[in-house]
C-alpha cells in the first residue's frame, strides 16, 4: 500500500508539508462553514421573530 | 512518718512505671484496630474491583442483572435528548411569567461578549442597510468588493471577496482594495493556493455573519426590553387575546435570541481558536 502512495506523491511533486497544509486548510474551511450555517439559521429565526413582534405591536 | 515517706517513694515510681507500660500496650492495640480496618477497607475495595472487572469481562450474572432494564436506560436517555446544553434554554409552554422573563433578560444582557469578532475585526462596521433590522440582508448577500488581504505572520497575501460594509474595517487593519499583485508561487502547487484562497474567503464570510449576528443580537435585546415595557404600559387597555398574542411573540423572540447568543458564543470560540498561519 505504501508504494503506490509514495509513487503518486513523487509523480505529483507535492511535498508532505504541502499535502498536510492543504488538508488542514480544507478541514478548517469546512469547520468555519458549518459554524456559519448554524449562526445563519439562528439569525433567520431572530429576524422572523422580530418581524412578528413588530406586527403584533402595531 | 519516715516509713510512710519511704513507702510513698517506692510505690509512686512503681505506679508510674505500671501506667507507662499500660500506655505502651494500648498503642499497638489501637494501631492494630486501625490496621484491621484498613485491611477490611482494602478487602472491600478489592471485592468491588473484582466485581467491576467481572462486569467488564462480560460476566453472565452481571449481564443478566441488566436484562429488562434496557428500556429504562433508553427512556432516560430520550428524556435528556436535545437538553444536554442548557435545560433552561427554551421557554416552551409560552405562558407569561414576569420573573422568568426578567431572569432570562438578565442572562442575555450579562453575557460577556469581549473578544467576539465585532470587537476584534469589525469595529465601527454597520451591517444594517435598512431601518428595520429584520429586513436587512446578511453580509453574504450584500454587494461584494475585492480586497488584497495580508494575513498576520504570513509572507503571502491573498485576494478575497468581502462585503462592501466591511471594506473600511479591512483597510484599517492593513489590507488594500482590489486584487493582490502576483508573486512567486513556485513554493507550492496550484492546489495549495486554491485551498488557501478558499479557506480565507470562507473564514471572512463566517466572521462577517458572526458580526452581523452580534449586532442583531444587541438590537433584538433592545427590542425585547422596549416592547416588554410597552406591553406593561398598555396591558390594561388591551383585550386578553391581544395581551396573549404580544406575550407569545415576546417569548418566541426571547427563545430565538437565546439560541442566537449560544450559537454566536460557540462560533466565536471556534474562529478565535484557529491560530494557524497559511
């Protein structure tokens, strides 16, 4: 299993450091994306509630 | 008289010696008691340990003792499902209670928001383009501008797109408007630079959303306070149905504000814990 991976790495000329950094950046991107989606949903709920309050107090 | 003195001189040291001997004999007895107790405790502990290890190794007797109780454990777990974070989080019965409302408002207002992105990155930014904040678009739906962002501690800039409202904040911390001048990228492959660009774009889009959420949170807390005062002032002039309608929307808003505050808190912890420089 190790040989094909090593060969593939050599043929792409991608250093282990670069591979590791790229994986890290992709993973952090996914993580902050998830964070944003959760907050985004709660923002929608608060905006909808604010509208309801505004209408109920008219 | 002399003989009595002599007698007392002989008997007194003897009594003293006898007393000391008794004391010395008593000590080991006492310690022995302690020692026995210790041994007993150790024995009990060993027995407990044996029991636990029997359980771990899947002893048939212990397994059988749980038979029929699976349902109880399952029900217990179900009861706490979704309530792990904060049992006082949602006000689900929607029945008005002044004390409860006030108590929750204190929790909302007292929450420390230092080091949230509004203070760290977007000081002075206003996200609301409309008078009514609920009509304002979130930053990701705003008009965008290109900037050249220079991450602290990195030798390489990155061209990213940010909301127009955030432009000033970025310029204030050393970024410039427009795309970056090209530079020697031979140190890494295109994949790396694409991943890096994707990461920074997402990071700043997320922090913009957090910042918008923080300003919305402050605004919503004000609305809760003001509308609650308005309800109290007009309560006697309203029909019971009107009062109930207003109470319910205030409770719903307070619930949703709680959720937003929690997700902002978690979100801020997440983004501030990232300390990698790419």
